[in-house]
């Protein structure tokens, strides 16, 4: 993802270096609203369908440059661009140059190239298209005012990609800013510009004032208070704005165009790269040695060169990209069948490596069907007055209505009562105040401020309390009694909000945070969100697979502890946001290590917990769906959100759940480990087999008067072996492998190669001895017999090692490969046995093998399997792992 690199790019683009493109929004920042709308040929009633279509045709879709599957032709060229293909083409050119009459070798090479390219291209094309289809299932929308067909104006939701310049856009808490916007009006609007600036604190934005209109152009574009930029998000407040730049013409678009395709390497990327370079370094040492030995011994430097090139092909992990892509693509499709959308394929492996899952409480551990259970006065008795004022607050707010607002409105129909009021102003919710207010006008000419919010935050701004219908001064003793009453409700699993009011004469000005003072507390609203029946089962399943679950929520501590206790989580240690705020990193790490429940956490505090776990060596997943979860989602190794989440949460996540279910996460963890395990199978098979083969080639080259195998024979053998591994993504993993998290360990690859590779060389050497002494293949005249015998033994031992390495158990006895793997390896083995007797074998310089050879071959393969299993046992006892 490019968000990590946008910060520095944005810094260079905004006065700290040359901008990548003109920031178009600057041109509109200081225009009066009427001038702005006239210049954009729009109005507050919105655009009609004809103008929208014309602007979409002119400007294109509202999308910035991002990683998309390249055109099929570019994917085909990419499939041709690997060391395997380059060496094969070089071999074909050399053969054509040395013997223009014999086209057998070049034709064989052409077939090999065609098979390799076709397989790689087909797999990458299918995987990339499947990933795009999955991502298309998750779409962000924007709220806009547009003209309907009959001419009337209406507020509708449209896909962000269909937004055009001149659209009238409505913003609320939790929204992603869908384009570069110039504000027409705003109320307590705070925007997080972290994606552009890296600064975590939100900045306040507002409609232009007379002073803004009079100022010059000296400000940094990102500091303009009247402009909101595409990709940033609304922390709190509301606004109406007009789109002034979309797609690549937006500020983000101008940056993303230059950064598209750049992404921070994950542990998965680094692991694959480390293995590739390990084999490349090995090849860089061994290939010149093979070339020198054969050239000096046989005095045919051209043949020695061709043979060295063939050895290079044998050492090249040419199928690694294909195997990795196939595994990740298969994992993504398997997860999609479980209603999981993978936005970033590499996240699947991180899923498997995850050993700590941090999750919100609401909707994950609970049913996400909040109901208003009680409405009480400050003495804890039922109160319709508390319900009525709570209803007014939920009914008239224009921002993001949460589940508790919906529960209040659904509890009882109080519309006749609400009809007596009109909305004058509102003070939107934010996560610092943890409350929101509406200001209503009534028949009495006064303004009524109704505020609803968390207990502590509400008691801090109340100076009076309504007890038995009488307003009295709220003292510390009464505050303590209210806290005790709400705590008892929390211990019953109820979440409590306090409702308070203030009446005053119209002020003739906009209301703000300063007006939330001197309120009269009326009563409480108590909500119930019971735990899911499946939550305890899912948490136990995750625990069995080595994933610890920690709850990180902004909710009340007592309510959270009760829910966690009911679903089987250890609540012996819990902490609140205020507890972790003053801690330095060592103290925070110690607290996080022993704590399971984190309550009343702010967005930045959630992110601190994630970073603390990562410092301690954990691979962390975070499951959240709100704007307050976005920082933690970005920091986590695996950000997980849901389709019903806020735009910023979905944008920050790597994986989207189409239903909020912890059991799906457990399945994702297993799928991630299967993906990782199958990739490791290929890597360890390739590394060990290549090491053994080259060691055998070195020994044979030093003592034989001819090449142990012709270059084309070696290439065909390598191609057949690679094809035998193509079914690995469809293989199963042993149950014990799936029980614990899996991470890359590059040192283990080299160690594995050194242990297992020489085992195959032992039996290569015994085959050499048999062919030389028992079958008389001991001079140049009989080299075809020798080469055919080693070709067959080498290919069968390599296909056998697929089954030996794929499991820590005894293959074919305790663990049988999946049907595709079994079928393909048997088919390749049969082809290998047939080739020496075929016309192709003759063209390759092979000859038929005597029947007695196959008895010795069977014994060789049996001994090879037994010795490999013994070495496997010793290796596992010493290092505690296999794959």
C-alpha cells in the first residue's frame, strides 16, 4: 500500500520541495461561495444527469492511480522475464549458431519455454483477476445532493468513483473525503490529514470567512482551512462542500500517480526475497566451478559452458513467483467462499503468522443488536423524561447515528412530541468529548440544548440535577451516587449514557463547545448488547491455534469485563486509556503483556497497544469497524474490518469481513497457515534438491570422462520436476502444523538445504557406481546409458522428495498428499520412465535402460526414502521444526 510513502512525498510537494502537480484546490480556496459555484457551473441543488455524464466523460472516473492488474499483454511479457527463460533462449541461440541443420534442440527448448510462460501467465492472470473481483465487492460511497429526473433535488449515496467536479458533497464523522473539496458550510469539522502529512492530530476546517477571502496565497496548500483533500477522513463534525478536483487531478491523485506500485515490504516479501537471493548466491559460486571443472577435464569449453548454463537453470527458483501467486490466489478465493474479501494478497500469510488478535467488543463479541433496556432518572427509577430528551438528541442529530441512537429511536415512537421542535444547531460527537449535543427551537421561543454522552464526561459539564422533578445543585456527593448507580448497571452488562439539558434565550450566533457547560442532568439511558453464542467457541478455537485475543475498546470497563468474562476471556488484568497514557515504552510493554482487557481507549491509545505488541515480537491483527479504530488498523500487521464499517476503517484494513464473525477469523488463520506451509514446501524442496544435484554434478564432473548429463537432458529433467510441484498449492497441511503461528526464518532455509540436500547426493553417487561398474557405462561410447540412468533416477528421487518434505510424518503411511499432488507426481514419474524409450529421448541423446536397472532403482528409492525419514527425525529433534 502506498500510504506509508505518501507522507514524505506530500512533504516534498507542499512548499518543502517541488510539487508534483498544481494543487487545483488552491485556485478555489478563497472564492466566495456564489463565485465558486458559478465558476464550477453548479449550484446548491446539485448537478443533473446530463452534466454528470458529460463531466465523467471529460475527467474520467474519480480514481487515483493504484495497483491494478496490468493488461494481459504486459503480464505475458512479465511471464517471459525470468532467469529460466533467459537461459533457455541463450541455449537455443548457441545451439542454432553451432548447428543450423539440427533443429531438435531449439524446438525442444521452444516447447519448454512455451509451457513455462503459459503456466506462469495463466496463474498470474487468473489470480490477479480474482483479487480484483474480490476487492470490487467492497465499495465506498459518498453522500451527495443531485437533481433527479423530474428536476427536484435529493440527497443520495453514490459510488465514490462516480463523483464529478461540481457535486455537492455532505460530510459526517467517519467519512472518507471522496475528492478535493471546497467547504461551503461546516460545523465543528475536524479532519485527519495523516495520510498526507503523517501528523496524527486532526486539524479544524471551516467555510471561508472574510479574513480567509482577503488573505494571499502564502499558505501551504495542506494548511488551507477551507479545503478538504481526497483520502483524508472526518474525525468529527459535519460539512457541506463542493468537489473541485477528482481522480488524478486531486492532490492525492497527483502524488499517487508517481507512487503507484510502491509498497512497504512485508515479512512475506522479505522472506521470499531472502530465499531467492540465497539460491542466487549459491548459484553464483557453484556454476563457475562446474564450468571450470568440465572445461579443464573435457577440454570442450562450449559444451562445458552449455552444461554450466543448464546447472544455473537447475539452481534457479523459476517457479517461485508462480507457486507463491498460486498459493495466495487460492487462499484468497477460499476465504471469499467464507465471506472474507482479501484486499492485499500478502495479508493472507500475515493472517497465518498472527499470534495476537486485538478486537473491539461491540458486534464482535456481542450481537451488535443494541436495545434500549432501561430509561431511568438519577435515582435509578424508570423515567419517561429521560427517554424523551434522549429521543430528541438522537432524532435531530445529522451526523453518524450509532447503534445506540438507533436503539433509542426504535424503542418508542415519540415523533408527535419531536414535531414540536426544530433543529437550530448541533455540536457533533468526537472521541475526546465522548458526547454530542443538539440545539432545538420550540414554541416558547427559547433554545433547548440536549446533550447525551458518557457518564464521566457528562457529569463534568453538569452543575445541576433533576431529582423528583426539582432542579438542585449537583454536588460531589450526588455525583458519587450517580456514579455508583451507573456502575451497578455496568456490572449487569448495561452500557449507560447520561442525558442533560440547558434552556437559554437565542444567542444569535453559532453554538460551540463552550456552550456545553452549566447543564442539568436529567437521567440515564441503559443499553444491552448481549454476547454472541459463538464468541466463546471462536475464542477457544483461536486459543487452540496459538492466537491470544485481547479486547481493545472505547467502551466502559465494567461492561467490557462482564462481556469478556462471559465469553471465556481472562479478565484478571484490565486497564483503561488513562492508565496507559502516561507510560513510557518499557512500562507500557510490561502492562500490555499481562493485560487482556483495555477499556475507554482513544484511537491513538489503541494504536499504541498494537505497536507495543509488535515491539515484543508479536504479529498483530486488529479487528475494528469505526473511525476510532483506523489508527490501530493501519499499525497492525493484519488490519481487519467489516463491510458495514466506516469508510476510513475499510480503507485502512487489509481484509474485509462480509459478516462480523470471529469463527471466520479462525478459518482465515488456518487458511493463512496452509498458504504459508505450501509455499515453504516448494522453497525447501527446491533448495534441498538443487543443493544435492549440484553436489552430485561436481563429483561426477571431476571423475567422469564425459558429461554426467547433457545440457538439454538436464533442462528437461528440471522442467518436469518443476511441473510436478505445480499442484503444491492444492495440498493439505498436517493438523499439528496448523496449531501454531508460522513466521519466516531465512536461517532455517540454509540449514535445511545443508541437511537434506546431501542425502540425495548419496544415492546419486550409488547410481553412478552401479551404472559404471554393473552396467558398463564407463566410457564415452556408453555415455547415453549413463546419462539416461541418472536422468531417470534423478527425476524419480526429486518427485519422491516432494512427498518426503511435504510432511513431518511418514509419507504414504501417516500422511498422504492431496489427490492433485499425488496424481501429478505419479504422472511426471511415468513420463520420466518413458522418455528414454521415446523418440524424444533419442533426440535428447538417451537410450533404453536394461530391465535389471529398475530393480536397483527401486532399492535405491526405498533406501533414499528411509534415510531421508531418519534424517528428518534427527533434524526435528535438534531444531524443533520441519517446514
